[in-house]
C-alpha cells in the first residue's frame, strides 16, 4: 500500500526481493523512475487483476485450440474417406512405383548423355581456350619480366630462372 525504494522492498514484503525478482517481472510490483531513485509499489488488487487477465487469456487460447482440434479431426476424417484398401488401389500403387523406378532410370541415362552434349562440349572448349590464353599471357609476362631484369640488372636468364625456380621447359602452350 505504501511506496518504497529498492532497499526497503525487503522490509515491506518480509523477504528479500530485488528489482530483478519475479515480482517485477510478473507485473505484481510496479516501478517508476523519479530522479535518480527508482520507486516500487504494489496494490493488492493489481496482482489479482493481472492473474485474472492471464487466466482469461489462457482460457480463450484453450477454446481456440479446441476449435482447431475439431477442424483438424474433420479434415483427417474427410481425407480418409476415399482411401479404402482395394485391389484396384493396390495395383495402382504398384504401377506408380514401377513408373517412378523407370523415371529414375531414364533420368540417370539422361545424366550420362549430358556428358556428351554438344552444347556442354562447346562450353568446355571455350573454357579451355580462355584458360590457354590466360596461361600464355602469364608466360609472356614472365618472359617480359625476365628480359627487363636481364637488361636492367645484367642478370643472366639462367640465373633469373634459377633464382625464381622457373623450370627450363617453360614455354607457351
């Protein structure tokens, strides 16, 4: 019924209650900042009202779940209506399984043929051409650098190759 500061909260409730306790978290104890102090208070009717509100909310959610349960049970019953186990259904399921296996086999065969697809081979040839051009460009850059170092610093080409671990058989592709 009275307000108090956080250090007086334990005296009011005859137990240690901190600002992080369940009382503050459950909105049983209200708090407000006034200047540099935080003031706490609680009304008996407030705790009762919070519990009533929570109870009403839980009851309404229970009702909603019960309605949803009834709807799902009806849907389940409707789905089971046309699915009686008959000879025709068994035959159809076996046919379906056979057709699915055939489909998988055809897809595997198609994957094997895609390796020899002219479009894919053309793309691979184009990639090889680009890679060859890039390799030759780097080789040309390396020869240019070796020529520049030979002229600038009077280094023999064999010494340059040895220093930078360039193989003797390096040439354009």
